[in-house]
């Protein structure tokens, strides 16, 4: 039952889905448990992605693809509390507005959004709307399945960043309990959650585009590991959020490409 508790803790930490009352008491909390919950990040993607896919399918039945893409994204942002989008904005502000590691970390801890962050979020959301609308041209099943798989696999990428980098977010960071290295067992569980999503990508995108999407998500993880280590010395919680957002976009880009 520890796996169920770790999954529910991850769901509570990374979404606005309520885990309250006696259920919350049963789940419990400790830094060690939160660290173990990292294995279930992709499982949270199954939940968020399923909600988003249902919203997208319903919206496509009533409105044009672009409107449906916007409404679907609104739903997923509400479910996650813009947790990952906020990380993307903070990373863009920190890395775009500072030349030193110390100043970048200081900017990333500031709750205010700057020009770099605003631009990054606007461009990311605009690209997401356009890509989902483009994929909808291939059919409702294709775009909904792509959305579901992307939400799962984009949450495996941050785990790779955590595995390959030290934590540098400071004592007050939300990801501080995950400062210790992610275990190989946690990675194995996360990969297990992700394998059906990888197969789904190949089904909806074909072998070429499906494999390209997987490689694109892996490429983002490698890029973020190198970028965060070079600029900050390691990862922060915001860096993980940015990795999720960029990985999701990379998957849509590969699926929508004329390969």
C-alpha cells in the first residue's frame, strides 16, 4: 500500500485535486515519502492528461479546434494550479535576466513575473494552442491520445533531471525534500508508468513521428540537465516545471511535424 500512498502524495503535491480528511491522514507526509513519490510523477500525468483529454474531446464536439485547445489548456492549468507554467516563467526570468548563478537563483525565488517570464509563458501557451489545433486536424482520437501521452512522458523528463543533477534550490524550495538523489527503483517505477504512453505515441503518430516525439522529450531532458548544471550548478523546483513544459511542447512538435 505504500505505492498508493506515494501516488496520492504526488497527486496532492502537483495538482489541485483534493486529498483531504481521513484520506490525507492515511497518506501522511514526510520528506522521505515526498522523495519516494517522485516515482509516480508520470502517474499524475495520466490523471491530468485524462482530464485534459476528456475536456478536449468534449470541446471539439462543440467548437473549432483552436477554441477547443484553449479550453482544454484552461482545464489542465486549473487542475495543476499552473504549477509547471510558473516554473517555466521563473526559469526564463532567472536565466534571461541574470548573468551570475546567485542572481539567477534570487530572481527565480521572486514571486513577481518579469518580461522574460511573461514572454516565455505567452509563447509556450500560444505554441501549445496551435499544435493541439493542428493535431486535431488528424482526428479527435489522435489529438486526445497525444495530449494524454504527452502529459505522462513530460513528467518523466523532470525525473531524469533530478537523477542527473544536484539540488540547488535552497532550504525554502518546495523541492527541497527531493534534494537527495532519486533512486534507481524510483526511476524504474516511473518508466513503468510511462511505457504505455510511449506505445500510445507510436500508435497515434506512427513509428517515425512517435519515435521522434520520444527522442524530442529525451532531448529536452538532456538539454535541461546541461543548462541547469552550467547556469545554476544543479536543478531547482522551477527547473523541473520548465522541463515538463518544454518536454510536452517537444512531443507535440514532433507529432505535428511532416516527417
